[in-house]
């Protein structure tokens, strides 16, 4: 019976915006997790508020412009009115929102942590399945390489990771993993167990030889 392990990638902060401040020499703005709503008759404007990292100058990123209030669901409107932080993060990570505002994010500014069941690799190798399967849960995309997640969770060296990729031992969406592949929520990583075992065994043998010498 095949066992599917789960790896969870959690962002620790929203990405900074690459934007020059008009009041200081800063070129970065952070998301305040707050919204600004301005109603005019039957229309409403809604912005996500950003602040300069140095002087706290405000920048409003447009979420809705001149939209009828009835066009927004009651639930979403309430979340906007209450400065729902989860909703603010959704917009802060949204490529579409940045595109509409002609804004660029500093995705390298996103800190993250990876949570996984630290099952010993020996236990994984002892399974009857020929394929090891891992599902990725990552609510927000920020250009994190999938190979980085795999290396971290399986505690592989960059050399061993490269060997697995070159041997076409790792598949994502039924296709061999490419080094440039970025993490997407719901990715399922499949690794050929025997190839992984062979590469790890070779590493152990090399260590033994090195110690004897």
C-alpha cells in the first residue's frame, strides 16, 4: 500500500513591495494588513495599505475601484471592513493584484518554514511501495524552488539532489522534476525509492572509504 507524506510550507510574512519612497531613500514597502474603504454614493473604492519600511509613508494598492457595493459578497465586504489579516495576505501574495497596480514584489523577502513528518529515511525505504509520494501544501506562491523543499525534508546534499534529478528519479505532475520548478500548492512529488536508496548507499560507502583512508 502506497503511503503519501505531507510537507507544509508556511510563509512567515508577506512580500515587500519594490517601490521608491517619496519621503526618504527607502525602496521597500511592507503590507500593513489593513484596508482602506471609501464609499461614494453607490460606488466604493478599496485599497490595501502599505507602509514604507523606514518612514512609514503610506501607499495604497488598489483592490477595487469604483465598484458597486452589491458586487462584493457580504462575507468579503465584512472581512475587508474588519481588516481580516488572512484576506490581506491573499491580496499581498496575489500576482494579479500586483499586475493591476503595476507593482513588483520582492519575493526574496519572504521568510518561511517547512513542516514535515520526520519519518526516518530507513523507514521509508522499508515500505513495500516502489514510489515514495509527498504532497505539498503551500497556500502562497513566492518562487520557492521545489528542489529546496525536497532537499530540506529528505536532508539531502545538493550533490545527491542533482543525481536524483539527472537520473529522472523525481516526478511532479507525471513529469521529471526540473531544477527551476517553483512550489505550487497541491504539488505531488514522486520519487523512485530504489534509485534514491542506491544514491544514498553510494554516499555511505564513500564516507566509509574516506574514514579508512
